[in-house]
């Protein structure tokens, strides 16, 4: 499901560093392809640079930050994949006439309002054709539509051209070669397909990525993205609610949320109730609209490391909730110390791992 918003994607590579630029933390992984095997050679989680309070941009700081991330990984390659956050890129379903993907990009650039019901001026687009599970003619070639269809279902990814060019310049300023730029909201699905292939292809599941400012819920019907939604509630809002309920400052509430969750479970249940209701409403809408039943929920993101929060969300959603390891089927070329850290940090790496896996 990778969308290569970059001409460099035509090159074949055998290793890549995928970078997830989060609001609070940057997550990066180094993955190498060895034939049929994918090997995790390293990972890094570092505090993100602060944005300029006036412009919101800190280009020089970001360049130095990316250099530091690569240095921490041992500078294994110059090839970089960058995921774009939910405020920087979108993913939508659309119906377009059968045509090559290159033409789809052009059509969307000129007529985004017609096909996406919104005017996306000065955006860059890419597409992934949703191939029917059992097309009558058996034609599943990428870039082609089943014969006889007047329109075809397409997943469209888009981002602002200015943002894309700025990130390209950041990569080049850090001495790197940008390989792909992809919508981050799709990457946990790529990671799930690799890590949990059987469940991904055979079950109806929800994938929930718990971020700092937003939570993304994706509903999968046997490997096909049927619905996705960005909920404007994340760890920041949960911490603020906890702080208000306990009459303490957010910094103190964050420490309690991370280190003493069991002791403040009643307050956490209140803080998580809004998010739980929003996620439950998304699942209810999907189930009624598609006449399907979700079997389980896969949780990723920093909050997914918190067992108490997972139990609370499971109670709110009335569905089995599972924290999973996006690197579960990657071979590990890590020291014992880093393997131990990976076991603790894995839920945070879903976007980065998904972006790396999709690059191959």
C-alpha cells in the first residue's frame, strides 16, 4: 500500500531507513532485504525537535535531528522513507475511470473536487487500485482494471506539494536520498500484513494507532481497507483529562499515566471514555454499513504499551484488544540489549516498520 510521492521509488534497493516524524518523538528503523528475508538492523526513538513558535517550521533543527537519528543507527544507508502524519497527508476511497495510475494522478490534480468531493489545490496524489477479490477475468495486474468496469475503486493518497518539497529538502540537507514519502496512517496496515499475515487476510479487524494528538482507526475486511477515520483525541488529551480529574499539572499526570496507571485506573477510565466512545461509534458504523462483525482490535502507538489503558479500551469497545509486535516476523540483527528494548518499544514502531516493509 505504499504511495511513492517521489521519483526515486523506481530504484531497487536492498536496505532502507524508514522515519516516522511524530509530534513528540521520532521513530526510525533500519531494515535490510536479503532475498525473501527482511532483517531489522536497528531502531531509534528520539525526542522530536520543537517547532518554531512563529512559523511552525524548524528546517535547520529538523535537518540536524535527522542527521542525529541516522548517526544513532550507524548510518547504514542513505536511502530514507519518510511517513507523513495525519495532518500532512490523507487517504481516501474514490471511484475513477479505468486508466493507468500516472493518468489518475494527473486527473486528480486537475479535478480533485469531482472525485474526492473536496478541492485539494496544489497537492500531489498517488493511487492504489482496489482489485476485486474474484474478478471475472482474473486480471490482477497492477495499474489495470477488470475488463468491462466503467469505474474502479481506488485508494487515493495526497499531500501538499509545498510540504513534500520541504521534506525532500530536509532529507537532502541531511545528505540522504529520499526514496518514498508515504501517508503514515496506512503504514500500520502494511506492518500488520507482514507480522500477522493469516489474521490480516482472513479476518475482519480494526487497527487502532494511538498517537499524541490523533488516533487513527482502520477497518479491514480480509486484507482490504474498508474504512478509516482520524479521531482528534490522543495521548495529549488523555493526559490533560487525567490532570484535570486529579487536580495536578499535565507533566505530573503524564508520569502517573506511564508509571502508575493501575493506581489511577478510575481516573484513567474517565479520561479514556471519550476516545472509547469515538472508536466504538466507528466500529458500529462500519459493522452496520458493511453487515460485518469485527473480530478483534489491534492496538499500536505509545499508549498501547500500557496494559491498564489496553484493558480500559477493551472494556469500552467490548471487543478483544491486542497489543502486537509490528517487527514480529522480521529477523533481528540486534544486540541482546536492543532486543530487550525492542520488546518494550515495538508498539511505537508500527508506522516506521510498515513504511520500511512497503519499500520492498
